[in-house]
C-alpha cells in the first residue's frame, strides 16, 4: 500500500500529461490544415470584385482591379514583415466603385508619399486587417497606426472594403506586402513539447519518490 498510492498517483498524472500532449498534436494537424486551406485560397486565381463582399465568406479572396487613384493616401506606421515603414492605403475607383487599396510599404525616410493616378492593374486579396487594439493611438493627420477599414473608408469616402495588393502594374512606388499566412498563430507544437516535457518530469519525480520510499523500508 505504501508503494501503491504514490505509484497510481504518479501513473495517473503521467497519463494525463501525455494525453494533453497528444491533444495538442491533434490540434497541430487541424491548424496546419486550416492554414493550408487559407494559403490555397490566397493564391487562387483572382476574380472580379464581388458586388457585395462579406467579411466572413470573402476574407482573403483573390481579386483583380483596373483602378485609378482618386485621392491622397493615408500612411500606416508600423513594423511589418517587410520591415518598418509606412503602408500606403489609398482610395481608388474601379468599375464605378470607390474602395481602399493597400499598395504596400515605403521606408520611414519617406517624408511624404504621393501616388500617380494610374490607371493600374492590381491583383490582390480582400482583407479585413486586425491591426487596431485599445492601445492603438489615434491618427495624426494622414498618419495612422493601424489599418481600420471602416474608419479609413469614412475618412477617404470609399466603400468599407480593402484590397491588399499582390502586384501593381505599372508599379505605383510602394513595395507590395501581400496577404500571407505568416501572421496566423500556430503554437500547438510548442505546447505539445511542453506537455510531454512535463510528463517526463512527472515520471522522474514519481520514480524518485518510489525510490525514496523503498530506501526507508529497507
């Protein structure tokens, strides 16, 4: 009995921790499948801009636009995967509609940014970025600190739609930063390693405890 209770307690804890690690591996498989689906959607053949895009159904939808810039752009200051700088978001007219286009990145040294009116052939993805939090500062003139589609659309007088450019022909100047899967969190492998590591530690502590009990009984 002196051995049985610690043994069962240790075995139960070890089994629970291993089960949690296996569950995280299952979640990893699921998340990788989701990311693969999103990546396939992002890189699919572009289509014309839908008449009434829906955020839940059309996020990341590849689209093509023949557009002209119809106003001064906004500059979004931040650190992006392409480096620190300003993302240039401008109002464009396409097919009788006015929408937002994220043309890409210019360096911090760019004191002002202007875009030629075009026309441009743009291939990109519909996107509803989640850059803005409660800690995001308010805009300062044309400089913003996060892409807020609704607020930007109100400021520039466009439909609340944003296309993040993948290619712009001819080049408008900014370096396009296409939508990608790099920002989608996927920490399940790390969590699984942690649970399996804790399981090994638990097993080692159980073996050590049983050894100590055995020493006392000798």
